[in-house]
C-alpha cells in the first residue's frame, strides 16, 4: 500500500467524518488511520501550541486526535 500524502489524508478524513458525531469519529479513527498512514508515521502538531508534540505510529496519531477531541463536548463540521 502506498502511503498517502498529507492532502489526501486530510481529504479522506474530512470526507469520511463529515456526517459523524464525536463518538462515531472516535470509533472509526483507528481504521481510518491504519488505512491512510504509514505505520512509522511521525505526526507533528503545530509548534505554536503550548502542548505541541510529535507523535509516532498509528497509536500516536490516534492519541493526538483523541486528546484534541477531548476539548469538545460536541464535534462536527461542514466541508465547503
């Protein structure tokens, strides 16, 4: 499997998650990350964030998303 680029990953994530609520997104993220990311991925968060880190591997990407989503009681978006 060819690892996808950043643009393809984000497009896939938004395309797959547009109709999901927060819990549904958390439920599908492990499979989406596994399908979309190289197992040795390095996930760099915005260095301007006070809690910015680098996460490694599928588990790291999932941890980053999970921690970010904890900040929302509800989560949703609309792609324009």
